[in-house]
C-alpha cells in the first residue's frame, strides 16, 4: 500500500507538468527585483481544506517575490490565543504550473515546541503542484502531499503521506470574483484531515466570493471583503466564513 501511494504521488506530479515552450522561459527583466508585500485578514472562523480549525482569528501574511519565485510567511491565531499556526511556503511559477514546498506548523500536539525537529516534531513538510489548464479554460488542478511530520498518521498510527487533491474554477458575476471547486482526500489521513477510518472521501466542496478596492492615495493600500461557503461531506459539516482583508 505504501509503494502504491508513492507511485500515485509521483504519477500525479508528472501529469501536472505539461510540456511546451512556455516552460523554462526567463522572467521579464523588469520583474527581476525583490518585492515585499504584507497584510492581514480578520476572519469569522478559520477553515482549512474543509476542516474547521478555530473560531474568529487574525491571519497576518508577509511575502517576498523575485521573478517567478516567492517566499511567504502566513500565520493564524484565534482571539483566545488557544490555537496558533505558522506556515512558510516557497513557490515557483513555471509556465502554467505552480510548484510549492511548505512547512506547516500548528499547535495541538503532544510536543508543540516550534524548534522540535525529532520524532515528535509538530511540523509537517508538504510539497504541492498546481496546473492551470489554459487561459480559455482556467480550471486549476492541484495536488498536495505531506512528506514529513510526526503527526502525519492514519487511524492506525501509520505514516499517512496525507494528500489533498482539488479542482477549482474562477469566474466573475458583475464586480464579484468567485471560485468554485471540489477537494478530495485520496486515502486515509486521519490526523491531518480528521477522516477517521475512511479512505477516499470528498473533503471540501466550496464557493468563494470576494471583492477588493485599491486606494491610490493611500500608498496602494488594498481593502478586500470575502465570504467562503464550505461543505465537508466526509465530516458531515458545513462552514460559512466571512472576512476582511488588508494588503499593502
């Protein structure tokens, strides 16, 4: 079973890598400079890939971009300071494909020490690949798999290589940007996606809506409002999230 999972992970990543002249093209010279950006979101609740994590939360973000490469630090802390998360993600845009490596850290384990990297480490290292099919058909296919982490186990306590696969489609109605999609967990990953003893399951059916405004006279400050509706058939749960986004 473990060999099957590793083979499937490799096969999916290969399928997400289309061929063509768009690959390997250097970034435009004007983009070869370091650009920093940051901001924060305030959300009514924090839901991750269909899983409810906590109630109202503040979620700061800081990004550095250089050509096709970006590094992002993202965090979340609820208003009671009972839940804390800190993620660092490196991404590279390769034509229509986005490749990523992320360090996911959140509290709630037996050992929550941030610098613990041994057998009880609360960190999860995840790789991902996303492919936008085309400009005319902007469907995005994404796959994410955890390769390291003591908490990455299934219902039997075995390494799960927790994975999440998603297909999404963006569209607009008047001035409102929307995105609809479906996410699935291909095999049991109880500790990460709370799936119990289930194998393949539909984990996230979602519809996101948002709108943003940029204030030129405020040094480019951007204000956004958004709402996300998430159904989780596997957990028989539903969450409706609203939030405010500030970017600078």
